[in-house]
C-alpha cells in the first residue's frame, strides 16, 4: 500500500495492510557522501556494507558474510550454460544464509529493547536466532515442526533457546506460536514480520557484485520458500542500480521450488499477482516446504521485473543435483541448494537460460542437518 513508518518503529508489518515492511534509504544523500569504491573497501562480515544497512546501536556479528563464490566449469559444461558460479552460503555461522538476516534482525531487536525473539522455523532460521540471540544476550523461543531435520532441536537447546516442537509442518508451528501470543518484551521475528532479515540477506547480492566488479551475472538462481532471499537480492540490485554502481544490466532472478510445494511457481505461470496456499506440501527440501508466502506479491514482482522466471523440480532431480555438485564441484549442498542446480538444468533444457549465460546459483545451507542425503 506504499505506507511509510519511521525507521525506529517497532512495527513488524504495515499497520494499514499487514504487508511486509522494507527499509528505504536516502539515495541522494548516499550519492553525495559515498562512492562505490568506498562501499566496496575490503572488510569482514555484512557490516562492511553498513552504508546500505540500517544503523543500529550494536552490530551483532558471528563472522557472517564473505562467503566464497566458486566457479564450477565441469557443472557448467554438464548443465549447458556459459559459466557457472556457486555462492556457498554454507560457510556462514550456523551453516546457512539465515545468519546474515538474523545478524541484522537481532541487532534491531536490541535497539527496540526486546528481551526475547520468537520465531517459527523449519530449522536454519531457528538455529540462527538461537546462536545470535546467545551472542547478544537475547532470549529465543523457537517453534519447530515435528518434521524438522534431526539435530536442529538439540542444537538450538545447546544455545540456550526455549524450543517447542509442534506436530505437523511449518504452518502448524506458526499457528502454535500465534496461539501462545507474545508477552511484554517479546517480539516476533518471523519471515517478513520485521524488516531486518531482508536487509541482512541483501549483502549476498553486494558480495556477488563485488566479485564480478559490477558486471552482473546473467542470472541468479535461488531456492524459494517464503521468498526472503529473492526479495533481498532484488532489493539490493535496485539500490545498486539507483546509485549507478552497476556496469550493465541487473541479473535475472529465478526462483526454484519443489514440485511437491510450488505455490509461487504456479502463480508465476498463471500470471497471477498473488499465490494461493499449496495444499499438502511434500518435499525432502524442508527449507522450501513453505505452502504460502507473506511476500508473494513482492517475490512475483521481483521475478517479472528482472525478466526472470520460476521453476519447480522433483525430489529425484534434487538428489541428482546433490550428487553432481559433490562429485563435480567439491561442494556437498543442502537439498535446497541442490535445487538451484536442478532448476538451472531445467531452464537450460527449455531454452530459458542460454548456453552463453553466466549463472550464479546459491547453496543456501550445508548438508549436515540432512544426513539422510548420505548414500542417496
């Protein structure tokens, strides 16, 4: 609805339409006071990009960011694209790209005077909140579904989090959290219910552009559940373009979902502006087993405005991509990360991605919480 709220507001969503809130920056001021060279000065972690991040009193960090981008020529040849790079987010603290978003989100909660961050999670976001909360002195209450990968609950407990396991899938965990409600000093930190997580995840795109020296790749392919990653990458590129720091076209963004849970793919193919919930979602990739997104409008807009697309892949294709990435690139991915390679192969096969295109796929997490992949 385009309503604005003050930067320091405790609002986690739009007070008018309940839609997601996204941070807005004074680009004129930034153009006058910050150069591209200064923005990309060498540094560690996401906070080196603070010129395009919210200002917080404390910048909580566990060393997230600066993840490697590895060229994979053998995979490029087998997939049929020009050049292929893997942005390996498994190297983040707690093993996933969720660390970037939680570093910013927890920093924001501290400024709001929060005592506890509360979240429903299928695994990686809950782990990130537990770890970053521990580092910041912030309590964490995490609702996980019973189908969460083995070991997640125990690791969250090790960080001192209050973990509540709910029978069912992610929406069931979110429902239990809503039923319990929030006490004074408790803040929801769910996907798209606060603006910090998108801002932290934006830094993936900043790093990609730094590695390419402003000459953007043709495509960025992202595994998509709630869609925070897609929106974050799109938002980052819009900001870089507005500042004049991109030496060419923005990359096209492709969202990959599982055939067993593909509400955004269905909406994209139907030309719809919103995505209806997926009934009975089933996939081995628990991180993208998300039947509905609060930011469906933004995700679909990002795909269309960049000239991108959405594609669904089978669990069998995901498992094949796990093996291919491990054996041809030396990276053992999460099933969600492997879905990006499976999606690339599909998109090359249909001609949507050209044999000359340069492509970046995002491995969003490591494999260690998906031990069922061993021997598959």
